[in-house]
């Protein structure tokens, strides 16, 4: 009996000894990964983390990509209930922009002062900054007052950065046959016909002397937040009228 007990003890001891494996590296190498915790300590997990629902809480709610976090990084964030995104490159890089809001929104203003036609025309062969003359304009359409603000004399402030389509409507009566007249937007006070310029980017049209002639020119611009858009025209021809109320307009529509 004593021999059997001794044998059992030997087997037990051998079993316990064979179950233990020594460390594979000197301390602190090859430690077990820190578990995801509920503490306020920053943690990094270089692996896939899956979840049915991703719940982000706290005062600063960001989903960042790359190594920079918070507002300085890029990705998505919750800005007082508004989801915004920011790119690190490409379109709208470096600016937090509201996701989807305002796409298709539009503002259109029309000249309101002339009472049928503005008889006095301005200098020839130069860009005319019409808002600087102080003519009154009226709002024809504004579908998003948080994006568009009419400034009263022919300019629109665009509060949100994005891609916008701008249409400029011109109406005039030349005193001699006219081959063309340019209408381009004023972007922050300067006439801007886009990358091609007026001569290449705008269509030419023939207008007989004494007849109303209208051009509607369309542009696409990537505007920064709080950019201003206004009305400008250029003509090398003497005019009887340079504008007509309902046909002289600036229209801004958000594309993206």
C-alpha cells in the first residue's frame, strides 16, 4: 500500500511539472496584451476590433484615421449633433464640412432697381463690379438661409465650404451689332471666369443693334466658407441698356 501511494504521488507531481512552460522572452517581453478597458487611459490595439454597435460618447466625439486625433486629425466628428467630415487630401482638405447638408440648396437674386432697364451703362473694355454701384437687388429664391445670405446690393455670402454651381444672367441692348458680352461671377470681390477665363470659357453670341440680348453663363467653383459671390460683366460695345430687372441675376446652387 505504501508503494502504491508513493507511486501515485510521483505521477501527480510529474503531471503538474509537465503542464508548466517557462517564459518565452525576458521581462517585460511577450506580455499578454492589455485588455480593452473602461478607464480613461488611452489605448491602442494593432488588430481588428469588431462590434455590433459602435457607441461614441463624451464631450469630444471623433472617429479619426491616421495617427492624429481630435480636431487636428481627419475623419468624422459630432459637432453639436451635426455629423461632419474632413479629408487630409483632395477636395476640401483640412476643413470640417457638414455631411450631405445643403446639397441642392440654392439662392437666386435679381436686380430690383431699374424699373425695366438701366439706361446708364458703365465703362467699356473693363470688368464692372456691379455691387460697388449700390443697386438694389431682391431675393428670388433661398432654400437654405443657414448657407446663403443676401447682402443687399448684388452679393451673396456662402457660409459653408463646398462645390457650387454659379449662373450669371445678363440682359442688354447694344447700340451697334454686338458679337458677345461676358458675365462672370465676382468671387470675394474679383471677377473670376474659372480656369479657362472669359474668352475661352464663355460662349459667344450675336446681338443686333437695338435688340435685347441675353446670356446665361454657368460656372463650377470650389468655395471656401464665407466666400462672397457677386455680379460682374464686361463688354466692348456701347449699350443703350446694360440690364433688365428680371433677367439680370446671380444664382448659386450647392453641388457637394
